C-alpha cells in the first residue's frame, strides 16, 4: 500500500550513475532518499554482464569518481569484477547500502500534479512516493537478439553475451560469434582459447585501437597515493582522450592520427592481405564506436578462427547461414549484437513514466527526442535523468558527465527539501532551443557520417552525445539560470 510519508528523492538504478547520485546527495547533506535496484547488488552493467574478457574501454584512473579515487587499481584498464568492487566500496563508504532496495523493480512512475509528487508502482504490487525522481538506469544490461529466421530451431546452446552461460563447456566445440563490436572483441579471444573452432560473423568492420593494457607496478601505485602523483598519472590519459575528441570534431590531423594507430594495431597482428582488407572500415574513425583491444586481431589470425565478413541471414538446426549464402555448421551460437536501450523484449518500455496530465514519456520522446542538457524534460516536473539525451561527453569517461549532472540535480533536490519551491520543470522553449543548437553542432561531427551506428535515432538526430568537452559542460552547467525553469512556489 502507499506509504504515508513522502521521501524527498527516489533514484532508479544502483549502477555507476545511481551510486554516484546517492553519493552526491550525501555530499549535499541530503539523507532523505531511496535507491531502487532490481539486481541483488550495486554495479549495474558491471554486475549484470559476466562474459569472459570484459574490461572497461576507459583507463581505470579516469573511470573513477573524481572525489573518490582508487589508488589500488591492479591494471591500467580494469576488469568488471574490480570495477564492481570499486562501486560497492564507494556505496559502503557513503552508507548507501542502507538506502538501496535491492531486488526491487519499478514498473511505472506517475506524477501527481495536486500533490506535486511521484508515485512509483513496484512489481510486487506496492506503491511508494517521492517528491523528486531521478532516473539513472543506463542501458547496457538487456541484450538484443537480432530478428533472423530459424533462431528458434537451432538445436544447440544459443545466448547473448549479456546473459553468459557458464554452464556450457565450449572446449573443442564449433562456436559461432555473431557481431564484431565492443563485446565481440572481448569475447572472441577468450572463446578462441578453448573452442575447437570459431567463426566470427562481421557485417561491418570496426576501427580497433590497441588497449596496451598491463598491470600497474608497485612504484606506480605508491606514487598515485599522493595527490601530485595521481595528477601526473592522469594527465597523459586526458591528453590521449582528447585525441579521440579531435577525430570526433573531424579535424584532419586527429582523424589521420587515429586511423594510423588503428591500422598499425591491425597490421602488427595480421599478415594476410585479404583479411586486412576485410577488417579495414570504409568510413573514417569516429563514425561508429571506436573499439579497444589488444587480443582481438591476434585471435582472428589463429588457424582455427575464421572471419566471415557478412551478416547472418538465418539459423538452421545445426548451422549459421550468412548473408552471402555460405553455410557454417556450428555447435553453439553466441550473439554479440548490442543492447535494448530502455525497452523490453516485447517492445514495451522498461519503465512507464507519466508526467504532467498523464503524458507518457515514450510519447513525449517519439519523433523528436529532446532533453535539456541530458537532465530534464518539459512536462515532467521534479524528474531528472543522468546522462540522458545529449547528456554525455563523447570522449573519456561517462563518470565525468555524470558527476557534473548529479551535482546539479543534488542542488535542485536540496532546494526542494528546503521548501524553496514546490516543483521544478524545465521550460519547453529553452529545451527546444538548446536541443536545436546542439543538433546543428553535432551534424558537423563524425557520427553524422555514412555508417551504421546507434548514436542516431530513426530521423538521423544524434541523441547520444554532448558535442563539447568536459570543461565546456562544466562551465555551461555552472551557468544555469532559474529563468530556464518553471519553479512552482511552495
């Protein structure tokens, strides 16, 4: 039944951004909040995904909260277990565990204009309410299987990388890996270590940079325990990240440099000219997600690993049929085919959100998705998102964008708790003007190129990224004005 009291803030998700939101609320002196997480622990994608080889594409020192550095990362690029442990340690340090309702799924959220609060409908049939709602759910948890013929007739084990099956021993088996993007470049080398044969189906080749991963030396770890030593270690990582940004801005020197780095990574591992040609994209670096791996190309060079430079048309009972009509008998099929962003397998949204006047969020976003600075939407008072539409800086770590946004959101939460206003809602004209200016800028950047990517919506609008640097996002967020919002008096 509905709880009689209002809790100031409800946070959806206990991954990287949700835990960060809780930390920012604590730092702002706000203790009246609850975090809802359907998994049994914190970590989000780093808890849910368990496929072998899973590492972050961002250096560990950057994939950290700036005010909670971990001076004990074991490697330059940490693996999933270490990242999840770091998030858990931060949650424990800020006493967030007591504020998290694990194993709790929120099915719907409805705004009550008379009471100026959000009612959450939980999967167990109960309801709770909050004066402010923050969505920090991310999107890399629920795998998306492609719609291909015969997927229900294949007789062997079949799964998506997001639902890895440790109960299947791949030793000596014929394994098909469908896809060649971020999860595939990590899965393929690990599968190749044990499988009898591996066939990789790559519809579109990707640019792959070397990770150059290694364990930190003891002297490096000791140096990073001092503020100055940590700054020295982070400085070159920031410079490397800006090289990506130059390519995203389509600066010729940055694009050429990134291209040569990726081609060098390819040519150092593979000698076959035909295979090199099949793995070389026909678009410039930055149009699609740039991948990072030290092991992918060496794995493709192994004798028992075959690259099929085509997509998949169908499955039979014991084989994969490629789009060039070639047939490949296999025992196991593993799909590395991306994720459903915010939706269920049956097409319904993962969470039904109803704003002012009962308007559904999915209807509000249909056709022309817009949010103000990735955080706020007109018609949805006291509702914020972390790294939402156009709310993530494209290079470096997502934690940098999330930190800036959660700091702003925590500020609004504090003002709401102090009674400075009853509700806060971004103005529609402000949102539209900002979104259009951002889209004009993004249309000149690398993601607008002629390649398939998930950064664009059905109408070609680039919805994933903020076009500027972290510094620019920080300056603009600190310059926010109350005039951009509708503040309903308490």
